[in-house]
C-alpha cells in the first residue's frame, strides 16, 4: 500500500470517462505554509485494454513532448481510446515555467529521484507516487525528453538494453514505432535514480525519446514528436486507428545505434567557450576533433581539444557555448545490427 502524501480527485477506476485534474503535492514556501504544487493529470478510460502512462516535462526545459501531450489532452475523448490513457504533460511545472532542468522548489533533478521518498522533497514525493501508484497500474510507460538547453540531440526514440528478452523485444518494436530515422541504445553516466530504470525494473514496456534540443524548437521537431507519439499509442493498442509502418511513413528500416561505453560520452576538460566542430548525425573517426574549448582568460593559448575515442556518428553535442569543466559536450554512437539486439 502506498504511503503517499499526494492527493487527487481523479478516480483511476472510473470507466467510460475523461477526467482532468491535478496531483496535489504538499510543500511550504515563505508566503505559503499550506501550499500545494499542482501537477496536471488527465485520465481517459474506455473499457478493458492496455494501460499507458504518458509523461513529459521530467526536465522543465524540454518542451516538444509537453506540447504533444497537451494537444492529445484537448483532442482525445473516451471514444478514441481502448483501455486507459494517463496523461501528465508536465511532471515539473516550476522548472518548465523557469526553463530549467532542475526544480526551483528543491534543486533536484527529477530524473535522479527514483524510487522516491514519501516524506522527502517535492520531487522525491512525486517520484514515489509514480513508483508506487501509477507504475503498478501501467503496462506501458512513455517518458518524452529532449536534450534541453544543455545539449543538441539527433532526434531519436531510445531505450535501455534491458536484460529480460521478452520485455526488450516489445521495447524494441515500440521504439521503432516512434518513426525516428535513428533509434538509440544508451547507458547512463550521470548517476542513478532514473525514471525509466525504475519502470523497467517493474517490468514495464518503456519508451523514451530525445526530440532534439535547445530552446528553439523547429516545427519539424514538433511534427515528428506528435506523429511518433500518436503512432506509438496506436502500436500499444490504447489509441484507436491504424499503425503507420516505417515504409508507409517513407522511412528506411530503423538505424539502431548505441553508446554503451563511458568513453562514448565526451566531457569538457576545462571551462571556456565551446566550439562544436562536427554536426549532429555526421560520421566521426577515432581521434577526430569533435570540439574545442577556448579560454576566455587566456585568448592567446591554444584551445583544449575534445576528440572521439572511436569511429561512429555524433548523436549529441553541446548546446550553450559557455561550458564548465566536466560538462558533457558530445556523445558518439555506433551502428549495431538490430537482429543481435534480440539475443544478447
């Protein structure tokens, strides 16, 4: 049984309905001793079928997924759905309003707070609610990301290489259904406590994305995110309609790439102004310069060099030109035979 302090008027068992409300998370601030953070949530339920938990705004400065879910919130009715669709367009409203990765309320990276703490900070309480209330309900967990302000990202659906082969097979097919040209296997090099890892550990079919990056979002990225999301929901069986195949979408078979070694993730050796030397999606050779860090304090000094440790393609690079020592500035990925992914 959950010991959550979070409250909501949503009745998750109410059938043939569309309910719109909030998750109320108690907290205090200097001008509010009895405050509640209001996280919007909608539940559309129509009979038996899959339960899909759909989320964005895990990091506040990642917006295409938030827009895509808001559009579904307004457009969908129970008649469009088979089963249950739970929509949370913005997990971190204070961060979204501030255009920050971390929550202004507690300074936490929400994607490092799982499985959460029912008596912890606002972010920890919400992570606990997801882990103990919403994840157990769901068959599918969809968490939409971009590179945010910090990273440019080759638009892709991505996933972890989970050990359970049946779970992995279903995740591979769902990831391809997002209809991105590149599909990406990643590992995490920045700590534990990820939302996808918690959901995967509970046996869920987890679909995540990196829909570009930076504050300016091109119309093409919005279109890609919205089309892919709808197609994945049809693939999961919760949204009625015909699933669009990659061929019908004018796409080649998915190009699977992976960055599973820590050396694939490149970090700034010092602070300064970062110069991207390779464009996203371009091939990279071992030893090739992917970026330069120019010193603001010593302009006459030659820049510090960031090189690739292996052959591959550039799937992510630095967003802001200002860089601090230890910031990730590039990610190199490597092609992998998709047939192999079902076996090892």
